[in-house]
């Protein structure tokens, strides 16, 4: 079966699981997830599952990628999006099609370098990447209309809240290894935030510092 047909099957499954945003589904249908995975595992690329990408990290499950993207964009398009935890770059690529500019931070340099090559391969030139501890955000590029975090801190980093534009939203898993909650936090004023708790999730931890 061609990867286009397997992607269509994946999209049908996501639709059945409740993903309703057609723009998100279309980008998932058009994005070759197999190029974000080592060749030995690429036959599993269109399973709705997380897969290892080395360094004890994973490419996120397509359902979670779709759900978090849908949550970020529910109230309309985002111009400037910050992603914390580039990983393979799959989520980055999805965001790059749906937002005007994407800024993505990764603490493990070899992962970041591979992800950068994949952005070039897909001709996604609206992505800027940086090797840094994403818990501190990217102050020089703030404010952001959307921030998506794909690793879980124990509590919401203040720096990320401070870098949200008024009206901007942060989608973030929060909690330790015992259990995490997916939250969406909206900045509604200088010091005012509204938080929704959406579902339980399982992410790798957000870790401080960087790895060369
Ligand atoms: N969305 C990614 C994908 O689909 O490939 C998956 C991301 S993976 C679940 C989480 C990533 O967050 C890992 O690559 C990990 O190295 C990164 N990470 C963890 N803590 C970080 C931090 N403080 N700053 C930046 N990246 C971090």
C-alpha cells in the first residue's frame, strides 16, 4: 500500500476518534511521517502510536499531534507559534503548514539537526530552530499567538506564560511520571490567564539544560 493510502487510513481513524478540524486532517494526510522515523521503523510510520527516535525520546502519537494542533488553532489561525521539544520535527512540520512562522526549541542537538534537515527536505522555510532549554522559551521572538509544549514539566513554566501574546494560548502537558494532564491556558490580560484541563496524557519529561 502506498504511504498516501496508509495516511488516508490514518486520517479516517483520527476522524473516528473525534478529530474534526479539516485543515489539521488535511495536513496530516499530506505529511510523510515516515521521513521523521529511522528506516528500520518506517514501516510503522502510519500506525497511531508513538515510536522511538533515539536519545530515549519519541515521535508523538498522531492522535496527540492532531489533538494538540486542533486545540491550539480552535479559536482561529496562529501567526507566530513557539514549539518546545522539536523531537523528530513531525509536529513542527504540521505547525509550519498551519501557522505563518514557527519557532522550535530542542535541548538535544543531534535531534535538532536531523529535524532541520527534514524541514529543508519538505521546503518548510518558515521554521526557525534553536538548540536550547525550551522551558525558558525564546524571549527575543516573543510574543507568540500559540505555544505548544511536547514534553511535560511538573508545573507550567512562568517564562512561557510571560511570552504569550494577549489572546494567545499555550497547550501543555503538566505533571510527573505518576500522571499528566493536558492543559490549554489562554492569556486574557496582562496578568490574567484562563486554564482548561482537557485529558490525561503521557509525555516524556521536560528536562532542564542542553545536550550537545
Ligand atoms: N513532537 C515531537 C515529535 O513529534 O517528534 C515529539 C517530541 S518528544 C515527545 C519531546 C521532545 O522534547 C524531545 O525531543 C526532548 O528532547 C525535548 N525536550 C525535553 N525537555 C526539553 C527542554 N527543556 N527544552 C527543549 N526540548 C526539550
